[in-house]
C-alpha cells in the first residue's frame, strides 16, 4: 500500500510537470505567433512605404520633366522660336482686299501701301511692301521680329503676315494716324485737349515698355504722329516699328548710346546728336516724343516748332499758338506740358529728362487732371471701356465668354472663329480646348454701362 501511494504521488508529480511543460509550449507557440504576426506587419508596412516612395519618386520625376518642358517652351517663346502670328497666303490677302482695290486703300507709307481688309471675320489693315529690296526686306523682318514677341496695350497688334510677298496684317485702327487727326484730314472732328493729354501718357508708357523690354531693349527710331494710330475711342498705339533697333543691354550699360549703322527716321523728329554722331540711344526716342508733345499742343508741323513754343512761353503768349480746335485748354497744365515737351526736345542728350522716372509720372499727373475735367463735363459722351470691346468684332460684346487663351470674346464671334481655327485670335497659339465660359461679371458691367447711355 505504501509503495502504491508513493508511486501514485510520483505519477501525479510527473503528470503535473507534463501539464506545466504543455502550458509553456503553448505559451511559447503563442509568443512565436505574435512575433511572426508583428514581423509580418512590419514587413508589410516596409513594403507599402517602399511602394509609396517609388510612386512619389516617379511622380516627382514626371513633375520635374513637365516643369522642364514648360520651362523649355517658355524660354523658346522668349527667344522667339514659337511663331506668335498667323501666316496668310497671298491669295487670302488678295481676296480680302478685293485684289487691292483703290477703294480699300487707307494709307501710303515710305515703304508700302496699307489696305483695309476682312480676314477670318476680322477687320484688319494689311501693309504691302512696294518692293522686296534688301532695305525693305530688313524692315519687314525687323517688324515681324519685334511685334511677334511683345504685347502692350499701346503698341499696334500684329495679327499675321505673308512672308513670301512681304505683307503685314495689323489690327484695324478706325481713326487713322494722329497726324491726320491733328490736321483734321477729310474734315474729321478735332481731338479734345483732354484726350491729347491722355495720348501723350499712352505713347510715353509704350516707349518705356520698349526701352525696358527683355532680353534686349528696343529703340523705335521713327516716332512721329504719322506712326501713332488711333482706334474708335481715340486710344493710341505706336506702329511702324520696322526701323527699330534691338540693343544689347550690355551696350547701354557701358554707355548711354549705341552706334547705329546709319541715320534713319524723319528729319524733324531725329535726335540732333544722332544725326551728328550716328549714336542712337533711348534718349533719341525722347527727343522725337518731345516734338510729338508740341504737336499735340499746337497741331502745327514739327519744322522749327520748338523755337516757336519756347518764344511763346517766354513772351507769355502760349495760348495764342495752342490748337483752338481742341477746346478750352487749362492754361497752367498746357504750359506744364509745353515745358515738358521742350525739355524732351533739348539738343543735347544729357539735358533731356528720364522717360520712366521723370516724364511718365509728370504725364500721369496731367492725365489725371484731364480725366477729371472730362468726367465733370456732362456734355461729353463717355468712351466705351476698352475691355467691353470684342477683339474679333471690334465692338461691344453682347455675350462675353472666356476662351481657353484667357481672353474674353463675344460668344457668336468666337464660335464662328472656332469653326475654322484651333488657335487663339490674340496670341495665335494653339488652344487647349474650345470651351467658352460665360463672363457674367463683365456682362453685368456692360449691361449697366448700356443702361446709363440711354
């Protein structure tokens, strides 16, 4: 009995030990499973991170590639490799001008004849060179090179060209040249004095833009009233940039003048120092601009005009030589403008004021005075705001819509344009799409403006 009890106790102890070992084995297996699951989760996380990093790197590479292409495209546009104007055929131009009908002739310049035409539902002006000599061809290429690269509200817009036959197509300016309007050619109405103050500021702003253009400053070299054109609202735009010079910035940093190949331009507006030395500079345009100011005041020819105005100021008889057709000139402001014009037309380049820092701010003050005088005169019908005008129709928009190029057009005119074109009427670059988004805020402004006209 004693032996049996002893063996039973031993068996019970062994059984308990076996149970303990089983529990340890189960606990160990559970821990091993947890460790495996944790390792599995860590491995999954690392894999997901690696995949995400690969995707991010791929997206970054694609973004970098896209930015590089955009930068390349932008740089190409800057250097002019992207054509910014539309190419027309000789047949299209001949058809648009009714075989260059005398009835459509609107002007004759030193290098060609200008006709009014209708191209792609757009009223335009086409200049046809008289001949294709070296000088005319150089002027033609220069005008294309400059106008196809730059845009400014007061520079004439180049719409297209026919390079094979030396034709340039511009936006149509209803009121012709400033010269014709000052002399009231064909009994046209005179330009009011307040509009003349504004025109002076507009021309100066365009010159500042040319002189500060990148990568090369541009000197016009032939600024005169005949080359300043007016639209239906008498807004001015400088044209005829064929004689312009694109100057390296370094040349103007080293000295204030640049040696030109030979004197060009119109004698009465030509910088005396340029005539004498052949050195051209932005101050040469300032001299011509001074003569334009004096003509805006007097509507007289530029020949010997500066001495006449100077004498009138000294003798306090300026009012006698002001253009009486312009209305009641404000004496103080008219004298300020005359003095500014004379300072621009100084014989020595160093005596002329700086266009950007001195002339433009002074003209802005005078323009503000003129604007207030115009607004206070209830008998004057306000001009149509320029942003109400459709670039295609050249008239007030009935249903303004924004196209893919960012410009606003009349819906009907733009839809008609898009039926035959996939490029922008303004930039001549391909349109990303042909969607037209209604410009309700502009439509509201136009409707409000129209209601005040009645």
